[in-house]
C-alpha cells in the first residue's frame, strides 16, 4: 500500500473541503424557516470558513493548474453553492 498522495489523487479531492463546510449550512437552511440568532451566527461562521477554503483552493489552482473537466465541474458546483448560501444568508 502506498499512502503517498499523487498530484492526480490530490486533484480529485480539490474543492471538497469547502463543500463539506457548506453541508451543515445548507442543512440548517433547509430544516429551519427562521433560524435563531445563534444559528445565524453559526451559518455565517460556516460560510466564512468555506470562503477561506475556496480561496485556499484557488491558490493551489494558480500554482498547479487544473486540467481535468471533473475538477472544473466541482469548482463550478462549489462556487454555485457558495453564492446560493450567501444569498440565503443575506435574505435572513
């Protein structure tokens, strides 16, 4: 077994962390109509964490480049979910 991450393996995981951070945020938004102030703070913290992770992933993309269509599809998905959550938070 080889535990060393190759560039190809690492590229597959690209953009996954921002989506993982956005998952609880989407769940809170779907399950509650009007979240309490405490949940609103949690939502903003999760959104900010996701935005920082997206910025970190862009730094990786600028350094290494992205060549596979699957990576670009994941990138578009992450940015769409991030924008959707920002709009939802601003409308609260």
